[in-house]
C-alpha cells in the first residue's frame, strides 16, 4: 500500500475540507464539490502508482472540465484570477474565493504546483500538443507573468470604478479570458516548441503559486547517493526543474508540477514523490 499513500492522503485532505465546509456553512455544494475533486485526484494518483500511463491526464480532465464547463460556463462563475479579485472586493465568500485560497494560495504549502499538473484547464489542452519535452532552454520572459498579474487586478479595479463590476460582466470576462489564454498558450507552444511555455512566462496565477511552493511538503525528492547524473530526468522535465538536486534551492525549484515524468525516466530509481 506504500506506493498508494500519497494518493490516499490527498483524497483524505480534500474529504476533510469537504466535510468541514459543509458542516460549518450548511451548504451541501461544498461537500459535493470537494469530494468530487478529492475522488478525481485520488483516482488519478492510484492509477499512476499502479503504472497506468495516463493517470495524471485523467485527473486533469476530470477536474479541469468540471471547473471550466460546470462551474464556469454552466454556473457562470468566473474561476479565473479576475473572478478572485471581483469576489474578494465584493466580500463574497464563494467558489472562486475558496478555490484560490485552497488551490493557489495556501494549498501549495502542502502540494506545491500540483494545481498546474493535475487540474488546470488551460494546461489540460496545452499538454495535448506535441512538445511535452522543451526543445530549447528557458527564456528570460518570466517577468511577463507579473505584468499579467497587475493587469488582471487593474481590469477589475477599472470595472468597479466604472460601475460595471457585476456577475454578467465577469462571466463575459471569464469566456474572453479563456479564449485569450488558449490562443496565446497554443501559439507560444508552437513558436517555442514547448507545451508549457504559457505556464513559464505568461500565466499570472504563478505569482500566487511560486512563494508557497518553495516550502511544499509534497515534492520530488532525489536520493543523491543513488543518482548517476545521467541527465535523463532533466531532459523529460516539462518545467526545466533541476530534479537531480534534492535542495529546495535547486534551479526552478518552485516550477515543479509534480507530473512525475522524471521519476519514470530515472534508470536507478533515485527520484520519488
């Protein structure tokens, strides 16, 4: 059962959140919502541990489509960063607020950038493109994410100043924002021959994710006494993380999405989650 431990723990964490929010608010939605996410993550994790190649992708689609289609398009809730700013400024304790607090602000202390690897509906599509392994080194374009972060806040602040900050406007912004992200993400992937170029340079969510991810309890560990420095893990990492170094100071340490491509590529089993 040891190899299934991480998947079981993650499932239990989300179940605890589900029951706690349900009992504290009396809202059955929280029980169903977080239970579904916990089951999806647990199922994918168990399948990955059992050796199924597409366990991560299954979780990615189960969670990503649920949040994009059901919560976003059907329930008309803006699950993008603009929605978080809007609900926060409006004093609304809703799905988007909870989503950011758990998945992107405090949750990374436990599971790092797991959101990016197992739930993001933008990366869900980008990961289907042919450049799973970057064809060239990382470019010095990470500053763009901070511009996008500031721009998202400025857009919502502008809507409030113009008196246009309402649910209808935020839904329109959600649809337009997703179209923009997909177009930019796919274009960058094709130009840079790197499926995750959008995640590395453009995505504003990473501004929340990076600081907490540094201290993540769940991370890829390297037994350096076993490592033979063959470089195979570095070649397959979609985020250019120096996984053969066990230090938290390793290159691109906060970029790891826990996809575990490196653990599968390591010939001496020096890497583990």
